[in-house]
């Protein structure tokens, strides 16, 4: 039984050796003359401005995670329906019921996230930030003619 895994072990060993040779070779043969230009981060030809350690809105990560979750769940449906053709009738009806429950849970979770505002692209914190109260406008009294020296 362990001999069945020998080709897999050989494959992993070869991959590890190739990776070590590539990394070690580039470290040994590569030039070692650092300059400030070489040490700076490359931003698509644009000179970097500011720190790379600034805060990044979590909303981008949330959107990416939600996309991955729903994309993977939907991707599981295609192979299921391909395999559904070859199932016996009694198993097929049970499998369709299971996928129906799965799809219903997927729809409920999508509606929950939509209702919670996870799919809104605006800044979710913006509405909760404290804004200064509007200052009341003070009406200026009109100058009295006697005080200003004007006559009628």
C-alpha cells in the first residue's frame, strides 16, 4: 500500500529540488549591487508616494471573499448536474431535493448579505461617522438710519 504513493513522493521531491535550484541559483548568480532605485517598490512605472503600510478598507476584502464563496458554490452545481444524468431514478429525486435545499440556503445567505449591506460599494462606515451639527444662521439686523447718519 505505501508503494502506491511512491510516484507521488518522487514527484514532490523533484518539484522541491527544482524550486531549490532555481531560488539558490538566482541568489548565487544574481547581481548584488543594491541602489535606492532597486530597493524601492515598483508601482507600474509610477514613483511610489507615501507609505505602503496605510490602512486599506476592509470592504474590498469582504467583496472578494463573498465573490469566492458564491462562485465556488455555484461552480459545484455544474458537475452535479452532469453526474445527475447517470443516476438511477430513485437517487436522482433525492439528489435534486438536496441540491434544492443547497440552492435555497445559497439564496437565503445571498439575500441576508444583500440586506445587511455587504454588497453596497459605498463606505459602510461613512453613515456612522460623526458629522458636525449645522450651525444656526443668525440674522443680521438692518442698520438704523439715525445711528448711521443717513437721513430720509
